[in-house]
C-alpha cells in the first residue's frame, strides 16, 4: 500500500477511481491521485484496466431511448407531485 508525500493510499485510489475517470475530483485530490499513480505501478495498471473496461462498455452499449408512453407517464407523475 504505497503512500506518497500527499498522503494518497492505494485504498484511496480504489475508492475514488471513478471520480478520477469522470474528471470530477477536486484539483488537490486530482493532483494527489496523479502523483500516486506515478509512484505506484499497481494502481497505474488498475487505472489502465478501468479505462479499457469503460471504453469497452461504451463501445458495446448503444443509448436506448425510453418509450414515449413511459416519458409521458413520468412527466405527468412529476407534474402532479406537490412542490416543496
């Protein structure tokens, strides 16, 4: 479980990997994450595998639109709910 100077552990990387891949980590955590990857070959490989998996899933799955009847029912249900 290598720890770099910024305090990022392998467990931290596992916990926030999807935030990293989505680009939604804050600047400081993003930087600590990237530094950890430079110092930890195991986590670097883990990120490569996650990127490949996400890419594979995106290529294999095509967007599916909800049926019009479902969209109409959902819209009606939401409009009938009282606003808080």
